[in-house]
């Protein structure tokens, strides 16, 4: 739960390859400000950052390219083959990521953008769900996800499976979310459901805001 008055943060998460970006676009079109945690994660490990220095200290210079930037493929090969090293990477990066997300939430709030969608693949692992009042998870069948990951990231089937297996399982998402959206390929259906969910959340927010304002004048 965030502590900013009048702000509602909705967490959007789910399995890799499930197609969160489709849902995110619908929410953006319906008036939600969107914070993309993947973009934040890339920014905190930019060349010269403190976070990148910590990564190099632990994983060594092999994960740093000749130009001083993060060698993502080299790092991925390490962490997606060793769960303990993935946990270490998360321990290093998550504090930087969550700090940046909080700053962005405050920035949107200062612009009177009070409905915020936090698009975060590792929402639960990073504890960023603590900022959220509502959580939506996007799920899809494993074979569909595998094909999407291979196409999206140019990975082998084995590499795609390693990334899939590094995540929380479907049952976890189902039991820790307020809404579940299944995205197995019918784009019109996913868009329709996403619009319906975003409308419900907007209505809920507006009703609560009106009640709070009414209480304040009594």
C-alpha cells in the first residue's frame, strides 16, 4: 500500500511471455499513467551507475562489455543457470529499482496523475507489490509463452525454459492477485477483458475518492 494521498497504484505482473504489454497498452489508453519496471531496471544499471559497480564486484568483469556497459547476455547465462546467483543479482538490483519506482510514483502524483499502472515482471520478488492496492496477473499456457519468448528475445528453447522456470509458478500468481487475465492468443478478447478490468478499477477509485471528499467536508 503506497502512502501518497489520493494515489492508486495498480500492479501488473505475470509470467514471462504471457503478454503483459498488451494489457498495459489498454490501461494507458484508458487514462492510466504507466511505470515500466523493465525500463527502470535498465536505467539503474547504466554505465557508471553504483548498481552496475556492485554487479561487477560480485559477478566479475566478464559481465561488463568493452564499452563499460552491462553485458546482458553474459549475465543472463550466469543467473538463469544458478538460482542462488539470480537471487544475489536481485538482492543487488531491487533496492535501486524500487527507489526509482517510488520517485516516479511521486512524480506522477505531483502532476495530478493519480491512477498509476506499475508494469513489473518481478513485482512480488522485488516487494514492489507493497506499493500496490490492486494486483493484476497475466498468464498464458507454457507452450505459447515459450514460443513468444524465443521470438521476442532470440533465445533457444532451452534458454527460454530456464527463464520460465526461474519465475514464480502459476498457482502463486492466482492466489496473490485481485484479477487474472489469460492471454493465449485471442487479442480481441484480451483487449476487451483488459478494458473491462481497467474500467472497474477506475470506477472503484472514483467512488472511493468521492466518498473521501464527502467525509472531509462533514
